[in-house]
């Protein structure tokens, strides 16, 4: 899959769900791209580098979101608590 | 102290060294600042840390929020965002992020290196560290967002030091001291740990796994880094020939000339060394006996418990044909309870560049887990959900009796039709002629 096409799919896919949630697991993104994890990883990494996506980490779990989307430092306690 | 801490003070009264005393000492050191450090985060950060902890004890709940987007450029792990939910009361810890530092293999470092790390952390962080806790890595506890890139630059450019793994990444690989100092080490744990750390940099720093994944390397079955209990893939050194016996030295132990266990129990009089009671009868598979003055071992029954070698290290030594046993799926309890590793590879030689380990074990397992693993599912849980046989299928290893704890207790090996000569397809109508429904 071409990068630009992947970017469009991810941005549209995540924006569609924006009202429900702003952080997504890697597998959710791979599913949107309909690609195997290793192929999806390359595309998603590029989106991180380009500032389309950003990482979110609880310490034990990592998630992805559209840059600047959703609640940030002010209200990050909604995620289920877990052990590092 | 800045805050009254009656509840924390009580913790210091117990018999053990207290982290409260350590924190108070650090708070005092920062307040005095005798070394003239130009602190880049609030001087009273440790005071406020003590304060917020006291408040948590009082309220019976935490005052830390959960996670964040902070990190350093290009890395998805190694930095964990921490924010306090009482920033007005405790401004020093309003932003209090954690950094993970990739510890040197085998925890080998010089005091100079350690001092440089601490100086950097005093300058740009709270000064509070967690050295080699259950994760094994070095944890820097508490700094502000602005300091993260500065610390990362200093570490990577001046100290030749990388961040460790956190989040849904390969976690910082961890190993025992290995052949550097230990005669029991069956392979070079430090080399394998270092090589895999370098090889899998992408997995360490860019999270794309369903959850955390840990490698741990133990040079022998004494398991000093407890890989069997904690690592998704544990590499435990072993040998497949015979334990080497020096009969003369066995006699020296029996005659009391050499202290058993390297003298570890000599502070108390346990009476004369009794090889029957302390070694032979303790063997879990009863594979040892005395034949006159000779100690005999039925090596094929040995399960590598290491007890006899630990008690008489000068008389008994690990075999010469050495390699590694690989177990999969250990984890601590969060979902599904704690699990020990299950044996996947009974024996494999450990030879650089370790292609067999990478290509036959690690990468097929990752491919399977990345594709099939549910969000926040560890390898051990996937193995339980889809079955050990599936793990054998994806890695291509043959089922082996050593993978089964005892006969008939975990019948996970099933034959498939294509594996049986002639198959087993049948004509149901023919079958029904002889068998009623």
C-alpha cells in the first residue's frame, strides 16, 4: 500500500471514531489498513515521524492517536489502570 | 521537611531500611545543594513527592494520573508520562515523568559510569532512581517534559547509553552475570543479550506488539534473573552430556576439608557434612548414589536442578556440550494469573551470530503473536488460548516428551489426518452399517 493512501485511510478511520475514543491499539490501526502487522508498522512509524500520529503510553501499554486529538495530560486517568 | 508526614514516618520505624528515609535524605541533599548543582527542575521535587505520598496514604488512593503522550523523538517507549492530580499543593511533582535506561548487560558498570548517570539525573531530574528492580533496568523517577530530550541527548551522545523499553515493546533484555564471573554459565549470556538488543532495536523502541514482551537470559538453571518465571522467552543455559565429577574432591567435601556451598552456611554449626543427607537424598530424580567411595550419577535422569553442583562446586561441574533451553510464556499475574514458562526448545547450541535463535524461535513467535494476539494479551495467554500445539506449528518444532509435565495430564498433542499414513477418512454409510446412531 502506498503511504499517502495509508495515511488517508488512518486519518479518516480515526476521525470517524473520534467521538467515541481518541486512542487506539496498534491492531486497530493494522485492521484499518488491512495489512499484516509488519507492513502496517512501517507505514504507522512513518506517520509518527511525520507528525500525523502520536504515541500514548500508560507505562505498560502503548497506544496511538491523531496528533493533538483527545484529552491529554489534563485528563488521562480514564484509561483502565494497570501494572507497569 | 516541607510537609508533615506522620504516616510515612511510621514506615521508618520498622526493622528494614526504609525508602522514606532515602527520600528524606535526598530532599535534604537537594535543599542544602552543597555541590552547587544548577537544578533544572524544582529543588523541592522530592519534598513534594513525599508530600503527595503522605496524602495518598491519608486518602487511601493514588494522586497520580495515568500515562501520557510524552517521549523523545523517534521513540515510542522509554519515557512514561506521570502527572500529579494535586499540582497546586505539590507543584514540584506536577510533571513527574519516568525514564527507563537500558542497563549494561550483566549489570556491569564502573563507578565512573554510575556517577555520570547520577550527576545527570541530579542536574535534570529528581535524583531518585530505582536500580534494577523486578524489571532489571535502571529507572529514573521524576522529571519535567522539557528535560526529556536534553537527558536523551546527554545519555546517547556523552554516556554512550540508550533508553530502555516500556509500553507494548520489547522490554530491555536482561541477563545474569554469565561467563564473566560464573563457572556455571553454559553460554555467553552477555553476548547473546547484547546481540539481540542490537538486532531488535526497532522492536525495543517502536511499539507494535499487542503488549509487553520480555527476553531474559540465565546462564544456568540456577536462574539468577528468574527468566523462567518472568520472561515471555526465557533462555536458560544447560548441557547435554554428563556432569563432570572429580572423585578426589568429593572425598575432600565428605572429609570436611572443603566447606559445602562455597562456605555460604559456615556462620552456624550444622554438624559434619553428610553427602547422603545433603546431596544424594535431595536429588529430585534420585539419580545419584555412592558406589563404595565413588559418587555415581545417572545423567539421563538429571533434571538440571543444580543442587548437587551448588553444594559441591569444586567436585561437580557442568558438562562440556553446552547450549540453551528455551521456554515460552512466563508472566506475572494481571490477566489469567501468573504462569511459569513452558518448555519449547529442549536444547539448542548458542553460537554467534545466533541466527537459529532469531529465525527459528523469536521471529516466528512474534509473527504469530502480532497477528493473533489480542490487545494486552501476553504470549503465555495466547499459548493458553490457542494451545501449545499451535506454538509448535508456528515454530516448526516437533512435540517432545520433555514438553509434558507428566503423562496424560496435558494432552495437547493431537494428530492431524495428513500426519497419519493413509489418513483416516471414512465412509460414514459404511460406518453406520456396523454402528447404530
